[in-house]
């Protein structure tokens, strides 16, 4: 069994039932009311699990690969999250999919966290020490910061809700994105100061101080590029220092694939935060979506982006094998650990032929568990969604340091160490800052493929337009407009607000 937090969904219901109910039925014994639930530390532990469970929504967990289908990396034949609508330019306040889901599910998680904090502040029981109160609050504020970063990076200006809402204040206006960013970093600073300083993998599935540091580094790296793609060196200095601290606490997983396989995620020294699942009652369809449906099909340009083993680009290296059967021959080992061609193949006795078509000829193998074959509706996948890991931290460090001082020895070392894990050669000496920038950006695309970060990168670098409009290897035509750097708020939320919530300007 996994030694982790067991996610339990706590149903908090309204006190107000139908008008036809008798007075004595207004507080039924078979339902839980907020006012009667928080009576002991055990209740807070269960409620905390419910807040963590908010992270399990598709777009934050099993759907992270689908987020790459909003980019030049992949194609989703089922239009999951409305990814095809987005890349084709058919994106508006009523599109739905992740355009609505990220907004709604983020605020659901925020609401759960705010309710927890309110009840924690009002609780007088002696079974929760002052130190434990701070840990509880640190975990909730970490999760709240995660959700607000989703909103900040995707929509920009959004409502800032820090207290439970009621009928009198439920209609909230937007606040400037800069104010949202300030709240995110304030929450994360509290988490860093009060959470367990032991590494995440030794912390039983609960967020640790290091988890908050890694998330803060990601947030600041995004914020550093503003709306122009030109980074702020002062903010990048904070990113660099956070990453240096983390690089001294965590170690790269010996095997790249171990980060994503169920059997090797527990106590993995690279994982800094993950969203946890536990069979048989708390599973998620990794193997069904990626191994059977092929809902995240890598594009040919993505496959071609993986270098040959000599470190030279595919097509330029003398090791290039352009035959259909040679797609993985002499290639960066991460290609075969990220992508499958036609069939899922982990070796003799571990081969699976997906029941759905492979529209690009490829599928994503990165998140699949070999021991779960055959993949189907009954597969109980309990792989964790790895949200923060050392590989990304090393890339963030290298990017920040290169922008601040150029390609010094520490930048070269970080990239050499990351590539050495898969026996890829280090970069040649003598790069300019611009050349190293391009190599680091390329390395992010390869190392973090289908982990849901490519979209963030294209937005923060402000290159989404030229990159996406140049895609020619997809089954659909790409069309990106500048207004897509910020998504529209869901029209349903605009309508419910009665004029209080104002749509993002480009979508009015």
C-alpha cells in the first residue's frame, strides 16, 4: 500500500432543504452540515483530505497531457478540454471545456480551502496545537496558491476570494492580475515558513516547505516575463535562489520513467509535489486515456524535436534513421520513454494495441503503467500526477541564471547533469546567452513533454503566436491570435454576476 494521504471526499451540504420538509427535518442525521462537522482534529484531517481532493480534477491531474494539445506538442482526437477549438482559433466565452473547467474547478478548490481556514480560526479545541494550526494553514494556502496561479496565468485579472462567500457577497468583481500574484506569493511565503522542512517524499503525501518553494519558483518565472516576453532580472534572481535551495535537497531519479510509474513513485527523490491516487476506491484513467484511447497523440514535429544520441538535431545528425521502424533508433532515450509508435510496447509480454485509432501514428507512453495491461474501462490506475519535480527545477535554475549572467559553468552543469541521466552528451562550450536560451527552451520541451507546462512556456515567452501558427504537421489548421494570451472568463459566470464581473476586454 502506498504511504500517502488517502483522499476522502467530504460532502458539505446546505442546511436549507425543501420548503415541504418538517421543521425537525431541517438538520437530517444522514447529511453533514458545516456548522456541525468541525468538532475535532480528526474532522479537520478529513476536511483537509477533501481540499487535497480538489486537485484531482482532470485538468490538474490526469489531463495534464491534454494541456500539451493546446500547443505544438500534441493532438487530441476527442477535443478533450476543447483543445482543438483553441488551436484552430474557435475560442470564446462559451467554448467550455478547460476554458470553463479551469475557472470553475479552481474556485471550487479555493472555496473549500477558505471554508477550512474559517473553521480552523473559529475552532477552540485543545487537540490542535498552535504548531499544527500553522501546518494546516500552510497546506491550505499552498493549495490555494496553486489554484490562483492557474487563474492568474490563464485569465489574468480574476476575482480575489479569501473568505467563504454567502448570498450577500457572492458576486465578486475582478482585481488586477498583479494583486492576484501578490496573494499567491504571500500564501506561498506562509507555507514555506510553516510547513515541514523534510523533503516531500518523506512527508506522507502532504505538501512540504520545498513544495511551496518549487511552486513559487514556477510562479515567479512566469511573472518575470510580464506581457512582453522580456524577463525581469530581479524576479529571476528570486527564482534562481529558490531553485538552488531545492537542488541541494532533492536528487534526480536514477531512471527517468520511474518518476511516472506507480511502483516507483513512492519515496522517489525527484518528486517535490504530486496529486495522489490510491486504488481501488480513488483511481484515475491514465492507462485508459493515454494507452487505449490515444487521447494525447504526439505530433510529428514533437517527435522530430528529440535529438539523436550524439546531441545533434534529428535530420542533421549522421545518426538519423528516417525509416518508419527507425523512429527510436539512435535517438534521445527520452523519446521512447515519452512516445509510443502505433502500439504500447514495454518489451516481451508487455505489448498493448490501443482500441482507438492513432491519428498521428503516435501515442503518449510517459504516464502508462506496464503492470496494468490490458488497458480498458476496468483498469484501476493509481499513478500519481507529478506536478513539481527536480528536473523542472534544474531547468528553471538554468534559464534564470542564463538570463541574469549568461551561460556560466553552473548553467552548463545543470543541463549536463539533467542530460546525463539519459546518457545524452553535455552542450558544447562557447554558447552565447541567446544560443543557451534556445537550448534550454528546447530542453524544457523534451524533458517536460506532456506534463502540462508547454502552454505556460509559450505564453510567458510570448512566442505562442509564431510557434503555433507555424505548425504544419497536425491534422487541423492552427490559428493563434494575440487575445489568446489571456483566456475569456466563462460566459456563465459573467451572466450570473449581474454586471459585477466584467469580461476580459478582447472578448466583449
